[in-house]
C-alpha cells in the first residue's frame, strides 16, 4: 500500500466558515455590542409594560382576601323598590331575582345590597342581603326587620378554616410536648 492509496474512513468534513455572510455573517454568532454587550442589562419584556399599565388594587397584605378577591355588592336595590312585596314577606336574593329587581349573574344569585333611596310603606323581613344604615332605619320604621349579614367570600372562609386548623395542630403539639412521658 502506498501513501496515495490511503482513503479516509469518514467523508471529508468542511470546517465552518464564519464572518463571510450567510447565517454566520457580521458578528459571527458572537452577539452585538450596546445593550446586549453590557453586564446586567437586558431587553425589557413587553409583558412587563402591560402589567405596569394595569390599575392596581390596594391591600395586598393581611387584608388581601377581603380587598382583592371581594369586589363589593354585585347587585344594588333601593328601599323604594321593595314596595312590590306584600306585608310580611321575606326579602332574599332569591325573591328579588324572582321579582326581577336584580339580574342573574352567571347562573348564580349575586350578592345584594339594599340602599336607602326612597321610602318604604310595608313591613318586610330582609335576610341574606347587606343593608345600609339608612335603609335599615327606614325598614324598621315601617315595621320591618333586618337580619344582618356579614359579607365574606369563599376564599376568606377557606383561609380562616386553614389558619384555625393550623392553630389547633400547634396547640396539640405543644400540649404533647408538655405532657410528661412515662418510661418503664
């Protein structure tokens, strides 16, 4: 065998040319100067600008479940609208929806607040609704009754249940530590 008869086992591999145009031209894959060449600086993402423009709600601290997730009453009814009921009737979100005084919100009964605009002439019992002080006075003057309701959300109720369970577990653990262990 002579030197000119030697053949490669693999085909010739051409080394990649850079800086000659094509896909590896100009900066030859080394990136640019300017903003991309400075340490610690990157292009600002477009999503960040959208987020910064959105209006923010206060209270992302201890009252977050109330201030952020609870958006207030979804339906408002004035006292003078309650005159469509008969004397002695019970006013609930269900009955208000049946009379057409409040809209249906996504197939659910909305939270309702009764405000004090107008006059009421009949005595009714109000249950399951938030009532303003003025409206409460007017309903009671007409001989009606208001069963107070604390506005809470499912989220805040769930948070409270979790925190109560944690407290209970903590107290049980502390009691178990204090109890003298019997060794035989």
